[in-house]
C-alpha cells in the first residue's frame, strides 16, 4: 500500500492541496481511526480501544518553504473531547496547533524540509467509538486566502510590551464590509486575551481584498508567556465562518494584568463568548430556579426529551456539552417538526419583584435547527388577567443598532411585581 502523497503545482499560489471529500485512503497512512466521506467531508473518529486512546492519519507533502502557510478547513466536531490537531511528525517536527471549525491557518516557518509528514490527530473514547470530526480540505499556499495572519515586528522575535503586531486577513472575494473585527484568545479554554486596552482589533480594507491593522502591545495587555499547552490564537468571523491563526512567534508579555480564569469550559471561542454573555446577563437572583414550566405542545425531540423537561429550562445550568450542541443533551428541551410555535407558562409561587427576563436558545448551527423569530412575553399577578409586557423580534444584522444583544434579539427589561409569566415563541 502506498501512503506517500507528494503533490506539486508548478506555478500559482498553491503548492499542495487535498479535498477530503475525495479522500483516497491508499495515499495516507491510517492509524487506529475509522473514516467515511459524508456530505463531501471526511468524517473521522478514533477506533474503540485504540492504543493510547489516540488515532491519526498522515502523508508526506511538499512544504513550499518557510514563507508559505498551511491551511486546514474544518467542518463540525461532534464533541470537543476529540481535540483535533495538526502536526509535522517528521523527525524533529513540531505541532502546528489545535483545529476548530472554519479556516485554520498556520505559519510554515518552523518546517525546514522540502517535504514533511503532515498528520491529523484526535483523541478517542477508550472502549467506544471516539467523537467524529469533519475535515473539508487542506493546502499549502503562498498567500492564505480566507486566512488570518499575525506578524511580529521585534528585533529578537519575542513579542513584548512596546512591540508592534500586524493583523492581516486575505479575503478570497470582495466583501461588503470596510472593517472586520478580530480578537485573540488562549486555547484550549478559549479565554479572551488582549494586547492593548481594547481587546477588539479592527482591520480596515486596504485594497486588493486585504484587511489590515497594526497595533502596539501596551501595559494594558494581559500577562502571558508562550506555552505549547496553552497557545495564543487570533480569530475573525466572515459570513458565519471563523478564520483563526495560531501565533508562531514567542510571546513574553509582562504587565500588572493577569489572565482571568475561565468561568466555563467551551469547545471554541464563539461558544465561550456566548456563555460569558449568559453569565453577565443573569447576575442576580434567579427567581425561576427549579420551578416547573408548563409547555404546549410538550417537547417531543427524542434526543433531549425526558422526565425532567419541566425544570430543564429553570435549573440554572448550561449544557454539559462544551460545544453547546444541546440537541444531544437530555437536560435540554426541543421540538421535532410542528408549526414552529411553543408556549411556556411559569408560576413563581407568589408575587416577586421582577427586573428582567433572560432567554437562551440555540439553533441554526446544524441541519434544520431553527431560532425563534419572535418572543412575546406576558405577565400576570393572578393568572387570569394578562398583560403583554414585551415582544422581542429577531433583527437583521443591519438592524443591530436597535439591539444590545449579540444575536440581534432585543432584550426586555421589567420593573414590576408579578407571579405568573407566559412566553410565546414563534
């Protein structure tokens, strides 16, 4: 069986590329993994009982030189426990970094060979099938289209306070936006990181489908020293797809500001920010904690429905799944088909001073999982006479100025004493 794959393109931007939707197992060395092509993507999981609870697949490819970039486009990940990553496993080689859904870009400056062994690895589930990971494509390129890069201007190659960083995004096509927002985080817990007082890095269109920003590392940065176990990454989101970059240079930033502890474990930066928003919004006393909700129609989605449905929404807990795929979680509620409408009613037991109502729902991330288009909130003191307290309608991104919520839902604020709450989802 041949497992050497060496592809060259004599001219142009691409040095090597592969479409995992056309995966040829004869050209890869496969170690303790199960694989199949699903919807044009290579779905991989570690075999039960794999030695070391680990599996990978690799082949030899051309490096293209230190000025090139490796780009890996990822699809979904069933569970973050798979922890997919990519590495150079040639003698003396190093890991490139972790892989998250979307475009992942890595510098090739540490690869000192004309060809090297490119390996994709993930963790299994001991005696059971490991969580699946979808791979879309991989390539070695000179200019990383759809990719974000960060370069350091420093005499000794170590990022410190006072040094400058250049963030650059290479769009594959022209974008309507004149400015893109990038941010940084520390993996694998995806803790937000900042190099200056403002954690948001605004990249401006400089022409030629290139967006760029130059920032200086200031005393407002968070203290951080490079560690392969906690890599520093940058990310930007374009058309609902994330593009990330792993910093290839050493960082040794020393300031009076420490990195905050992660309040929650998350599988990617988007999930962590959504969860942080939930914690920020729900500070205070949860008046609904543990109280049963009457739901019409009753939840009927088989993967999440169980006897605890009446209190699943009021237990104050987020899903135990770090990827937020609640449709696999028995502590969530969901509906299968139907007309897209659901009605909730909650009795607080007695009149309570209610300040605000916070609702967290997930959808739109896979298949036909839908977000509600509108929430209607009704309140009552006696359960007989009801008042429409607020309506929250999903806005378009262009209407985001009308909302203070990242997902473009208006947030209602209440200041009244009530006992009964009813919610209609459309």
